[in-house]
């Protein structure tokens, strides 16, 4: 029988499945035996363990009864509720672990300032906007801002990574949080551009069809010089290690840098916009 290896760091759903398998095997139960105890099929149990299907509240409660975990802090029901209400995209936690070790970080963003360059006020304004639309809860606002602060803190180290950032012009044209927040944010960008290990460029609107990316993209170079790419859809994030794809994305990123404004030109545009916020 083929046994799929599990990566609990891939997502909260993957961690849930890995723990389920671990507890089941410690009891010496087969998937069919656990299914019998929870009134689910062995196929359903397998799909939960391997992350092919998300757990439900009913499944979590049945599993807690089978393992004697009901009401405990480590209950599957509690895990399910935390996972259900998390503000983080599936796939993002794994990416963050690699980001913290990267020696080079290349970013391309559309519409908003890249997270690693956001000020706390700018980040909270974005999160509050999502909460106002009902897409996240107030608790998730705090979680999102906290995770961003932790990501930024990991990059302040003895040998910080080289960071190459290209922002679509929409990132700096879109007002977020009002004039005071934007003024502070523009100042943060100018300070970032002055760092010895950074490069900041704006991809102007008039690049038109020459802009190679239509979605945000992150490219990481790790200490062993291996590379990976990370991209997000509306619902989830995806980490890609396949060399052909990553090298193609790197080549397109080099093209993007060649077509974008230079750092000097980009800072001049940002400073011009900043005058309108003071």
C-alpha cells in the first residue's frame, strides 16, 4: 500500500491530518477502525489525514469522542474552530518559515504595499477594512497584524537578506488609512530604499502589456541557494519548488526589473506623492 508522507507545516489543515494519523496509529487502529468509531468511511478518514478534504465540526467532535479528547485543550474541535477562524491563507505558514531563513527575497506586488514594507498603521487599516466588510473578525485583525510584525522582525538580524522589491504603480497610488497613514508609509518606503541590502522599484502603468506578471509573486533564495516561488489566489497560497517553474519566474522577474523605473526614479515618484499627504 502506498503511504503518503505528510507535511504538518504545509497548512493548518495538513497539521490537523498529520495529528489525526499519529493518534490513530498510536492506538493501533486502521483507518477503517477509526471510521467505524466515528461513523465515517475509511475513505473519508484517509482524505482528512492527507489534507484532501477539510475536517468539519461534526467530524472533529466524533473524533474527540473516539480518542477521549472532548472538552480538552488539545481537542480536535478546538483545533477545528481555530483553523476555521484563522485569518491566514492555507499554505502561508509554511512560506513564512522559509521566508525567515531566506538570503534573498524578491517581491512583486499589485494594489497594496508589500507586507514586509507595511507600517503597523497601514497594515491595520487594511485589516480593519476587511473586518468592516465582514470577511474577517476583530480577533483576526489582531492576528493578521501580529503575524506581519513577527515576519518583519525575523528580517532584522545580523546578516539580513537582500530584498528586491518591485511594486506596481497601483500600490503607491491607492490611498489606505488617510493622509497621515500614507505619509508614514511613503517615508518607510524611502527609508527601505536607502538600506544597503535593498532595491525598490516601481513598475509604472505605462509598462502596459510588457509587465510579465498579473498576480503578486514572491521568490525566495535559501541558504543552500535553492529557490522557491510563492503566489496567492483569493482563497489559498501555493508554494512552488519545481525548478522549471521557479527559473522561468526568475527570468520574468529580471525582465520586470529591467522595464521598471530605476530606484532613483521610483523614490522620486514616491516623494512627489508624499508631498500631497503633508
